[in-house]
C-alpha cells in the first residue's frame, strides 16, 4: 500500500478523535468524515508501519447513520467532526470510545460506563468562543484552524455557538477596528464584546463571576445537569474535608460546600481565585477557602501535612495530572476521588495509576458537553479499597 493508492473501503467504526476505521486485508486505515456502515472510495494520503490515513473521494454507499451537516464550513474547519452522523449514533460512538479508552489504556476489564447524557441542544449550545484573528494582504480574517491545523479558516458564523456569539463575530468582522495586540479573540454569549473583564454565568439559579479570559463549562444547557451528577456522588452524606482541585471560579466548590465541614478550592489562575472568593461571599458560603497555587505543589504539601481529606474533586486540563501530582494524590488516601475530564485517554491513564495505588473505579458517567465534535466529558468516581486505607 502506497501514497495515492485508491481503494473501496467499508467503514466499521469510529476511533477516538473522530476518524472512521476501515481495513484492507487486515491493515487499518483511518478516514475522517466517515460513518460506520459507509462504503467509500478513498485515496491513501499517509502510510505508517501499522496504519494508514485516507481521504474520501466518493461515497459509494452511504451509511444509514449519515445525515447532512448543517455547517457551511464542515469538512474544512477543524472544530467539528461528527456533524455528518445522526446524533443518537454520535452518543453510541462516544460511549464506546470511553469504554475502549478505559479498557486499553486504563486496563480495566469491564469499565463501568453509563449511557451518555445527551446535550439538550445539539447546535447553538456553546457559551464561549475563542477565535484566531489576523490581518492579511486580503484583509481581516477571523476563525478557527482548518482540519490540518496549519491554516486559519475565515468564518462568518459557527453553528454550535450561541447565536449571540455569532452576532458578536459579525460585528467584529464589520467594524474592522479590532485590536490585534493578541492573536485570539474571546466571545461569551449574552456579553458585549467590550464588556468588563469579569462576566456573569448562571448555573441552577446561582450567578457566578468568571474572568473573561478564565475557564468555565461551555455547554449552556448541560452544566446544570453536570453539577447535579457531581453532587449525586456525595450520596447526601456530610464529610469532613473536600478538596476541589483545579477549581476555576468555584463552580463545584459552591455546590459541594454543604456536604463538607471544610471545603478547599485550589486554582492556579489568580483572577479565577479572586472570582471564586467573591462567589462564595455572594452565596454566603462560609466553610470554603480558595488557594491560588499549582495543584502539584498543593497536593505534595497536603500529603506531607497528613491532614485527613475525605473527598477530592479533580477537573484538570486535557493533559491530565502529572506523575508527581498522582503520587501525592495517592498518598493522601482520601476515601473518594471524583475525577472529571474532557479527555478519556488521559483520564484512563491516570485512573490506571490510581487503581494500582489502592483505588477502584466505581462508575463513569459521560456527558455530551461537546455535541458534533469528537470530545466527551466524563465524571468518574473512585473509591479507596478498605484493606489499603491509611
């Protein structure tokens, strides 16, 4: 098999990352923008030792799971990869991908993966957008990177964004006087482009102050349910100390504070910590303290203190936790760990370490916070094995 070779290929499944999988004489070929059941004519564009990558030349026989994408840029823009697949099938694909990540990477024989909680809206659900901006010889460009990651797509609207964000994008394009002191522009739903640095988000009838450049859950219609699922894991029991690692502006800390005598939120972004403290004050949460610092150093320090910690909430970046942070986490020997992640691969890797150091994975609850994309959010509950408790 060589570059530019052409084949007729039946797509069997979709891999983590969004590419369809087919085989020619047992050799795996990854093909983007295909659906299970598609029969396609492809051309090989990359050849490796154990697999190849192809591009679709023609759909010979479309899958029954295939639908018409809504976005005019779909297939070129790198933001979405599942718009051509019926939504119910997207959920099944993502659940299987979570299972496979924990089976192959996490080495868990029967991963306890629940059915994916769907997004109430599958388009126009995102409340934040970060777009690249540039001035070129042709004029002002604003958009996302293309599927290759090497070229910026100039876009006028994004179908998964809230419509108020699309209006802001149009206004920014029309004005032509956008500041280019940075290469990215951030837009929040229902927030004017030139508003204050601190914005407001509402979750379950509670308002949260968020830094304009800070992190917050992007799905406007599933964040309430996500909070409910995390709180449900507390099983209505009150504990001594809860640590909310990578706490951002205090979303989970505020809702979990009633379950603890002492809540500690840790976040490296100072602006987010300032907002978290204000949020606790606004909601009259008096048993919570927020610390600005690196989670790795904090966990190491906490482990040395030998202070009892009952529950640890983790919501790290896509890269997951460092080996040092994981070692410190295991040393704390808390009864429960609630691990929230938008990357099942790194989550499964970290859970494997924790499993080898005294924890059992009790359940995994995926939520489709990122409909139409290859991403999936997963809430995992780990429990310390009784025989190994300190």
